[in-house]
C-alpha cells in the first residue's frame, strides 16, 4: 500500500481536498495524511503556511504500514517544506515528491493507491491527472502518455458494455471502476476507435470521454481476470448506481414510467420506477396566444415527459435571471483591488450558502448542491475574474459574467450532455453577481399554495431546492431527459415535462394540468380533471397487507425492473414482487449477458425480499422493448412478431441460460422465486416452457396471459403450469387490436373494455376451478376502482408500481367479498367500458363510497 501526504498552506483546503478524494474510494483502502497550515494565531484563526516538521511527521506516521509515500503540494513554499521534510524525517520508507496539480493529483493518487498501485504508478497517475481536464476543455497541451505498463503477452478476456448512466464516466464511476479492478490488469476502450485506459487510472478513465450510450470494451488479463470483468460490467449495467434512462436507440420509447392515470388509462407505462421513456419527442409547436401574447386556456402544450405522474396547480414563473452587467465601465486602477475583494467575498458567501443548503438536503439534491458549491469556489473561475478586473478594469459583476461565459463556451463546445451542465455555471454566476450587487438571489419564489413552476430552464440549485416546498410539478422550455431538472424531479417524485415550446407564455396564476407520463401541459383544464389529478397526486401509505373488508387476503405486490426498484418497493411495504421485468436489467446491451452477470443482477432484486414471493419474468424482448442481442431482424409488425417466449424458437440457449441463472440466484437467496414466460399463445408453448424451467431447477412455473388465445385456453394451460399472471397492457392491445403505444387509441387500450373484462373473468374462473393463483401485473392492477372487480373475477394478487399500493389497498379494504362479486357481475354484464365503470361505481357506492 502506498501512503499519501497532502501538503497545503490551508488546513481547510487540505481537509476539503482529502474529503473529496476519499469520497472517490468511499474511504476504502487509502492511507492519507494532511500536513497543512502553520498553526493558529492568538485568536485561534488559522495561519496560512506550511511546516516541514509536520510534513516529516506525516511521512513517518505512514512509514509504519506503507511501502512508499507520495507527497503532493499545493504552492511554491509547500514544495520547499516537502523537500526539507525529506531531510528531517526519521523513517527510510521510499518517498517521492509529485509535480502534480494538488486537487486532481490527490484524487488520482488516492484512487490509484486504493487500487493497489505501486509508488511509480501512483506517482505517474498523480502527475497525469491534469490530462483529463485538458482533454475535456480541448486545450492544446498533449494528454500525458499512458501510464499503465504494457500488457504481457497472452490471451486477454474481453467484454462489451454500454455506458448507461446519464452523466457518463465522470469521476465517481471512474473511481468505482478503479476500485473494482482490484489490482487486476484491466483496460477499457471506447468503441469503435476511442482511446484506451487502464482501469486503475482515474485520469485516463476520464480522458476516455465516455458518455451515455457509448459502448466500451473491457479487457482483463491474468489471475481473477473474469472476476474483475464481472465486477466492472455489473457496475456499468447498474449505471454506477445513478439514475438511468432508457438509452437512445433501444426504441424503448414508452414502456417505463409510473402511470398514475387520470381516469383515461391507456394501459402503457406500467411502472418500474426507473425513469421514463426517451422516445422521440414531439416536434415543438408554438401554442396560439391571445392578444396580450399569453397562451390561452384550453390549449395543450407538448414536450418530453421526464418524470412521471400527474399534477394540477396554478403557474408560478421562475424569477428572471439577472441582466448582463454593463461591459462599458472601466474601473480606475486604484479601485480594482476593492473590486477583486468584492468578487472573492461574493464567491465565499455563495459557496457558504450552498454548503448550508446542501447540509439540509439528501441524496441527489445534496450532490447537486455540492457540485454548485464547488463551481462557486472554483479557483480558475475566480482567477479569471480577478485577472479581468486587474488587467482590464472590469467591474466585479462584469468580470464574473465574462469569466463564467468562457467556461460556458468550453462546455457548450463539447455538446451533448456535457453542454447541459452550462445551466450549473449560469446559476452560480447569477448568485455571485446578485451578492456583489446586493440584489435578491434569483431562483424559485416562495409560495404558501401548491404551484407548478414554469421556466425557460431550471438551474440545478433551483431544482434541488424544490424538495419539501409547495412546488407540485415542473415545466421547462429547454432541458433534456438527463438534465438536472429531470434527475431531481424524478428523485423528488415531481411530475415534469421539459422542452415545452412556449411554456413561459402561460400566465402566472393560470391553472395547468401537467402529465409527466404523456409529456403534456393542459392550460385551464376543467374542474373534474383538476380534481382527479389532485387526488392522484396524494401518495397513500400502504400498511403491508392487502385484504378485503371481511379479511379475505389478496396479495399486493410490486412491479420492478432491477435492484433499485426492488429496494424502493420493499420500502413501500409491497408484499413481494409480482413482476420482475428482467429485460430492464439488460436494455441496450449488444451482447447477451453471461449466466454469472445475470445471477448478480437477479440476486440484487431477490435480496430485497427475503422470504417473500418474487415472480420473475423471463426476457420479454421485442416490440416496445427490443434487445439488440435477442431481436435480430427488423419486423413489419414487431408486436405480432418474434417477441417474448417466441425468441426461444430461434435462440433456445438464451432462455436456458436465463433459467439456469434464475435457479442459481434463487438458490443463493431466500426469496420465494417463481418464474413465468411472457407472450404465450398456446398450450404447447406453456407446457414446453414449464418443462424447461423445471428441468433447470425452478420449482414454481407460470405464464403470463397476454393474448386472447391464452386467456381462452386458461383451463388447459392450468394443467401444465402452477400459476398465471394477466398482462393486461398487452391483453388489451391484442384483444382490441390497438397499438398500446398510440395515445390516440388510449380509449381502446382500456382494461375496462368489456371484452378484456370477460377474458379476465374466464381466466379467473379457470384459476378457481384449478385451485391455482391468478395474478394481474398490467396497469389494470394499479386502478383502485378496478381492484374490487378483479377480486370478484377470481384474481388472487395484484402487482403494480409501488406508489399505487396504498390506494389499491384502501379500495380493497373498503369492500367485502360479496360486494366484489357483485361488482364483477355488473362489469361483465356491461356492453361498453364506460357502462362498466358506471355499473361498478353504482354497486360499490353503497358499500364503500368509492
Ligand atoms: C403487460 O403486458 O400487461 C405486462 C405487464 O407486460 P409489459 O407491460 O412489460 O409488456
Ligand atoms: Mg406485456
């Protein structure tokens, strides 16, 4: 292990740099000492300076358990102290002084040391650390040479992965990769022809410049190569634990949001909680305006829904950003020092303010506020502003404006998602200028009443401040699905629509209905729609047990797409998992996941429900969820093509590997695993699947009922499987012959359609006769009004997005078995969907007030 001594003039700088570096490795395996400052004065104020004895002491302290010590220094005299310390130290451990940038060098050295680098490697890593920034900003300095030793001859094992997390390979993922490499010689290369980096090198990994959607080839060599590949590939697949969106190009435009529904229910988006679809956004069309230039009531504005849910409230506009400070003023030389002080004081005040807000926040909001704080205290920004004041006589405000602009331009030039970070710099710029000019801070106005915040764009700090406030939804004219607005909105559970052309033309105070699933903003909706949106927005807690008023149990389960969803579902007290959409673990993968990779992914979900039921669905690739490794052809009608279980006709190995992985994962965890196949149409398919699954070691095997054919054959299908689960999204699509992705056909894709209800009834009756369970895991399961009907039709469990659990639980608990049966009879007798809703409403009004 290599130890590191950080020598700084400022104790606060030293500690802060250390804190940052240790976050990269989460404190693991790093031995670092800070030798900073020159003590305190009589008032206890820290004295800036360095102390050679303290540096020597730090080296000696590390010498006991380190094979070598690298010393990093901030400014000139720190170098002198470090050199003197080499004379003064008592130990004889090898010591190297690194000519490296202090902060970047410390980060790179800590990561490299934690990954097991020797003194040469750690020192080279630190020295190369500026390369990432140089490369990113397009500066002309050459990027330092690869620091990893050349690879010995022999076969390397390789794996291809996709960058799934929205921010790409920034410092934290890079540090996780370095840590996961565990001393194995692992290299990463951005395909098709990007640079290569050693996994242990933080700076080289950053220079890869890998962004979401990029494909990376990982190769490993030597002992535990396979283990290192598995660990690193799992990190990529998990998006490094960051919120992931559906990747561009996977065609998953509409299947991934948490629908709450507003009463029209189109059967799409049965939630997994992993974000919302990134299908192509509608063409922006400027809405009509009245004579005063405002958007008129009755208009529906469209954009990209980036955070699911529905909310209605009056509009509040973000306070306008500050006007550009006058560039024509030249400050007299005698006053320039005072202007520089004004810049310095303002940046410190803004950084402190952001630090205080970050201390009150959690999760992603905290990370974003911390990032803004780091921009406010960025020494380069400050140095640029200072230079503009001193050399050109700019006012303090103007200097900050211009310094920020050059940083913005550099980011904009990089394009794509990195350019989305420009809002971060503008936000900090405006805060600093407001402090300099003594103005109110720009940002989100405070209100007593709930409101929908409308803005051209939102700064990350504004968005992060929304948690716990009265804001119920966000609408912006700019921004993309990976912008901070989108990330924070999702983490706060606020419906959000971005890219809404003309949104700022909606008058302040106007009521709007924001639908984050459909990407719409209705201006001046009628009262009924507002009332139902408001009711849908209130989260009702679930007590963890689904049952009718007379105590008859009906399990309420969760739909999940991966480990993060499963944890959220367990927190929401779901009784188990009724649908684990395994394809969500591998969206965007170009190669089939190995059995080992699958075991890791599945165990993540099973571990969240020890001793509880987890129903796993085998890959449902195709149609709205194509997987490149499973769906090879372009099909004329993918919804009617080789999707779901049908893929096993062409690639039986894919199914067998998955079943084997599921059996292994089930054996390793205590969850009660059941496995079902999607898109089954015939009894033969059901029988063959059951045989293969049992042969692979799965105890309980079922199928999804998603085709009218399977529903009509339920009696025979029950002879070969242990349970069924109704996928009402597809069942409605195939029964009504209406594409579930077309919102225009939403009225047909409705589980209340009598034909769908009658098919569900037939399956329920077959289940009762066979004494076997019948679940529902389509969007219908999340409709509280439908729950008593489904119970009456013989359904024994409902599986839904976790946030629907409370409402569905309450609806069931309000009615007894007899009422459920009467509601089911009324629904089955109705000739139309609306008649079914009305008839059921009339039956239940007496007993439950629903
Ligand atoms: C369904 O079709 O109802 C279902 C649950 O499966 P998916 O939505 O994933 O197609
Ligand atoms: Mg389906």
